[in-house]
C-alpha cells in the first residue's frame, strides 16, 4: 500500500470500518490520477484482453466467475456473481422456451434479450478486471488498486479493495462489489431512455413482475432450491438490498454453501433450466407439431403423460452479441453510499420452491389462455 494510505489508516484505527472507508472516500475526491509507466499500461491492456476473451456470452462469463472463486474462495462475490449470472442465463433462454414464446412477440423477446445481455456483459467487464488486478497484486505481494482509476472502474472500489487488502474482510468487499455493480448499471441501463421505453416501461415487463417472474434461484444438493424475489427492478436501493440478502442467503449457512458449490461443480452452466430441474425441463423440445397446447404442471410435477417444458441451452438459443464500448464515467458521488456496507442482520431462510412452482403454473396458464384467445380470434 502507498505510504499516504497506510498513514491514513493508522491514524484512524479508532473509527469503524464504514467510517474509515467514508473518510478515505472523501480523500479520494481531492486526488488526481497520475501518469502510468509502460509496465502498468501493458498490465492494464493484458487484463482488458483477458476479460474480453471471457466476455463472449453468459455461459463464458458464468464459468469465469466460478473458476476464479475456486482459486480465490475469499472473494465471495465471485461465487455470488456466478450463481446470479446463472439466473441471467436462464432468463435469456426462457425467451426461447415454451411459455414466453407464446406470451411475447419476437421483437419483444429480442429487446428483452439485449437488455439482459447488455447488463450481464457490463457487469463482467467491470467486475472481472478487478479480480485479475487482485490476482496480480497477490503475485507481486503489493496492492495495485490505484490502477482501477485507469480502467474505467469507480474510485469507490479502490477504497474497498484497499480495505480488503489490509483487513481481509470478505463481507465488506462483497457488499462493496454489490453496491458498485448495481450503481454502475443504474445510469447505463436502468435510466437509459432506450431500455426504459423498450423494456422497463412495457406492459409485459410489469406482467412478469406481477407473476413474480423475477425469482433468483440458488440450487443445492440434487433438486433443492433456495432464493429470493425482486419486485422493484427499477429501484437501486431495492437491488442493493436484495444483493445483500442474496449474499447472506448463500453464505450464512456453511453446510448449504458447500452443497451449492458442489452442485455448481457437478452441473456446468448451460443456460437451460434443465441444469437444476431435469424432471421438469428439457433442452430438447418434446412438443409435437399440430398437437394442441396442454397444461402440464400440477404442484411442480408433470401431469401423467405430459412432456417436459422446453428450456434450450443458451448457445443454441442466442448468438453472441458484439457490444459497443462501455460508457465512461464514475458513478460515485457521495460517501453516504458506504452506509450500505453494514452487514445483513436478519436471518434469511430463502424458501422459494412453493412460490416458484406457483409462478410456473401461472405462466403456463397465461400461455394457455393466450393460445386459446388466438385460436378464437
């Protein structure tokens, strides 16, 4: 750590973790970014290239998060990001599955996919370079986080990483990354007029919210699920609070965490919901052309003789997208954002299977009703 930062922390040991971070954030506002050496420029270029190579699609990103977590298990966000990214992939392939192909037009489904894909891509190109810089810092046994300012990554994260380097508290780092990634998306995605018009303000998006379709599921053991539901996607506050609850849910129970990791090892991410419930979903379409659409689910079990719900692999559902460069700019403006760094106090049970089963049944009914209406029309 640079001498000035070290002196700052020594002088402020009596402060709480959040107060220390707030004080350093105030100091960051006064500092100017220095010129880089040739070696530092080359390191940044190498990190960006490695990130680009892994940022091809949801499957490659999701795998990269998990690979990193297995090498560096103290970086809890890498596993949390892996599990949340799995959900992003499932949402993408739902757009080509049995239900939403009946409920949404092709153009609507394409708009939703681009929205999900852009957000998934943006988070990876912001978060993964931080991981690689941390890895390089370990190799050199010195923190290199001052380089984050040269990588279009918020100054907020330089402070968070420096604190983690000194104190090794995974919770502060994880929550800091949750705050950062959701704040990073706020202007680039949520407040973007294009996405607001085409996705966020549409009736179909609100319909998904009404149907509780914004479930985030964490599989563990063989077929068991825990998770939470986000209803106010447009609220930065709610997304950050949900991220903290998801982190608590995934890491508060060590036995269940171990089971979730083992599940992830034995079930590589494909984007198909068959990954966690092969008794309900299949990545092969079992439908027969000309046969009328039928209701198949009852209490999360297939009715006798019913075919499984079609949930394709991501690579067969969608082609890779060529993204334009991420928008520049630091989202960090006020040190009060650090108040979110306090840990989740309440215990989260994450019981979601019953609610999720009801959601599937409601979606099936909605798809069936739309099919019947189209026939009558």
